[in-house]
C-alpha cells in the first residue's frame, strides 16, 4: 500500500485505511484486471491506421497517452 493513502491522517484513521485496504484485496485485484483491459483497449485503438486521416491525430494520440497514464496511476495506487 502506498504511503499516500495515509499521508496526513492520524494513527487511528491510518490503521482503518490500512485494514480496509488489506480486506479489499479481491476487489482491488478485479479492478486491476478491468483497468488493464481498458489500457490494452486504448493501446490497440492508438495503433490502428484509421486515425491517420483525422486532422487532429496528434491531439488524439496525446489524449490516449494521457488517459493511459492516468489509468496506470490508479493501478499503482491500488497495488500492494
């Protein structure tokens, strides 16, 4: 569990957060699977040639990269 989960919280709240984090292992694992599917889907859509004809292709690619980066940040927060 990343320290950011309990940063700035008192000891009692930190312990409750930690306990809840540990208790949610199965749910977090499923969420991880779902988010990895989302990242894979975004990756696949960014690799198709269909988008080359779009005038704002570069912005579309930047959006996909930012989206994947945000999902990966969530993945790092829910991982052990």
